[in-house]
C-alpha cells in the first residue's frame, strides 16, 4: 500500500527535525542531565513538529542508553517503543475524546505501572478541544502524577487552555519553519524519491505552506500525483488554485486602471476555472508588497502611485479576514473591488507623479523653453499664484473644519434623538431594508453608495431616524461630504422615509453606555432640534483641490512649467 510522503519522511530522531533547534536542544539536555519534568506543553502552528517531537522525546526518556540525549535505537526499550505493540506511549486525540468520562478513564489508568518501559507517556493532541469539565478532571492528575507518568500536551491554540493547566506544565512554543528550511527538506525528499521538479516550484510550495512542513510535503505529494513527469510552475498554479505572474499583473492593471467590467469579468473567469480566490487575493497582496519593497530598497520605478498602492494594500489586508469568513467568497471580493474602484473614480484627481510631458498636457501643463523672458514671466506668475492659492487653500480648510464640526454635532444629536424613541420592531425592519441594498452593489451609477451603506451596521431605529455605525472613523468622515445623497438613496431603494445618523462603533458604544446609565437613574436623553448644516460649496471644494494640484506641480517642476 502506498505511504504518503509526510508519513514516510516523518522524523524518528531529533537530528531529522527541521526548524525547531531551541526546543530540540532543550529536550536533549533534559534527557542528558535527567531533568525530566512530569508535564510538558507544546504549542505552535500546525505541521511544525509538535506531535513528532513528543514521540521522539517519549522514546528518548525511556532509552536505557541514550547518546547525547537521543534514543540509541538498539536497546530493548527502544525496540519496544518503536513497535506497534507498544502500550506505554499512548497518543490521545482530544478532539474526539474531549469529555469528562474519557479523562476519568485516563485517570484510572495512570496509576498502572508501565508494561515494559521506564515511563508511561501520555501525548494528548489538540488538548485545547477538551471541555471545561475534562480540564478540571485532568488538573489534579497533572498537578501530582505518579512518578512513572509523563504528560505531553500539544495544541495549536494555547489561549483556550486554562491557566491552571499551563502553570503546571513546562511550556515550549514552536515557531513556523522558515522557507529556506522547508526547501532544503523538500530537496532531500525529491532526491530520494527521484522526483523531477523545477527548482522554483519548491520555493512556491514553501510559501504556500505558510511555515508548516507537513503541509509542504503533502503539497509535493499532490503535485507528484498530478504530474508523473516533470513538475512545472504551471502544475503548481493549477493544483493550488493560483494564477501565474502574467495573469496577476493583468488583474493589478485592471484594478488600478479602474476598469470595473474588466475586473468583474476576470474574477468570474477565475471562479469558473476553479481558482482559489483567497489564494489569488493573497498573491495580489504579495505582488504589491514586493513592488513596494523593490521601490523602497532598490529605487525601482512604480507603475502606479505609491500612496494608492499602500492604501489599497492596507484596505485589502483589513478586509481579508471578513472575506475568508464570507459564505460567498467571490461575491465578497467583487463587492470590495467594486467599492474600491467606485470610490477611486469619485475622488479621482489628476496626478503628476512621474509624468511625461505628454501626461502633463492632460492637466493643462505646458513645457516651456528656458529663455530668459520665459523664466521671468513664469517666476512672476508663480509667486502670484502661490499667494492666491495659499489664501484659497487656507479658506477652504477652515470651511471644511467648520463643516466637520457641524456634521459631527448633527450626527450626535440625531443619534440621541433616535435612541429616545428607539423600537425593536423598527430596528428589525431597517436591518432587512439594509440587506435589500445587496441588489444594487453592481449598479454602475449607485454601486458605491450601496457598498458604503452595507459597510455599516444598523444599531437602532425609531419611527423617524436610524443609527448606522462603522468600525473606522476615517470612513465616517468620508461619508460627511455626501451623507444626504446616501440618505436619499437608502430611502428610495428601501421605501423608508427616515433620517440616518452615521457614527463610529466606538461612539455608538459610548452612547449606549450613557443611555443605560441614565435609564438606571430613571432618566433619558433630552430631545433636541437638529441644526441646519452649512455645507461647503462645491466650487470651494474644486478650488481647494485645484490649488493643491498647482502647488504640487510648482514644487516638483519649478520654472519648467506654466499652469493656466
């Protein structure tokens, strides 16, 4: 019967263990100096050697003549411990034996002496899966076990283990295995198995395994089954649901060219071709990260604006957790990209970073000759425009600051008024209403409005008002310049007629605490009339944006350009 590679090449001695030198050296010293503890806790990511090292250690402590802390492999204890008939090294899967009864049965057996070995070793894998009752049953045994018993607890999630258990164990934290160590180990296996594979595929396997050697060997095994001949990079992409570098660049270009139809079409293509969309997203993040690193370290030119790349990478990194949790990953990714592109289109301003003369003409910039007459004219105009633009920019900033204060005051008052008359039935109605906006996320004209509203969460509703909260303050601030448009869109598509208060989740928690505190005192918020908001005129916004662009252009190109 065929034996999987990860089982065939599972280490049986400490010297074969990869990437856990600190843990291995410490345990070997414990054997050498006979400093054997009664309970150990091994924690770390999956596939990093926790159970493997537990078995090796169990054999080493039972060896009659260990060599430098390692089992000799020749004595009768070693021969017995390696045999399938060994009854003194017991491995228990806590995921399927997590009840009180199983632990009570274990407690009843620990007092029985080992049949052949010096120590009876219990290896409890995924110990965090035990119930609270099971942990309580295990606690006394771990605290005062018989001298012939050693417990080794292994887990990927030590946070779920009670502190009372941890404090009675010697804790070893296993780390992810480096890509270099994984590639080295894979090369050894490839040579022994006579597997023909392109060298760059091994590094791809290491990256995909995320520090887990078992996962890496398993992926190599899968590739060998997929391609009996020479394993290529394309084979890796196919089997792992990823896309090649050319396709990845194409996706990046479509996103930063703000081509909505192109992006949606290519995501659909990946989906129907069986690509792992989560892996594609991770590939895209790594590509942008590498581009930025090359720019910072080697001063390589970027195809797109640095700030746009950084902002997109941050947004995608924040959203990745939610995308992974989504029932429909494809839809979640499409909504995110649609939201991002629509937002970029709405706020797009002409950029002159790394522009050519032809690009500059698009923003009304003319290349000038270096004649004395031109220099004199441009210098004079530059000073005048700088003085004018400074005045305009300062005025616009002041107006924007005033507007934000008024906006925040309005949202606070509207929120308190909502909470005074809030009803659970009204809340349930608006929660369902918000879900209706999923039908409009791909609308070319209003998709960004639907996405912005869907990013929030309905917290409370009265017959007149609604409170929608957002996790990020920056997003609430961004909504300030078109909150009336959002409100009108919401009411039009849901049939509601209420006013919406947009606030941060932090502010909502503060208001709720204040409301509860007042309620306990038999009081409540005082109803207030909403103030009239003096919005910043659109012309002022345009002037402010134009002035900023003029200033940046003058700073970058000096006397070489004239701004009309």
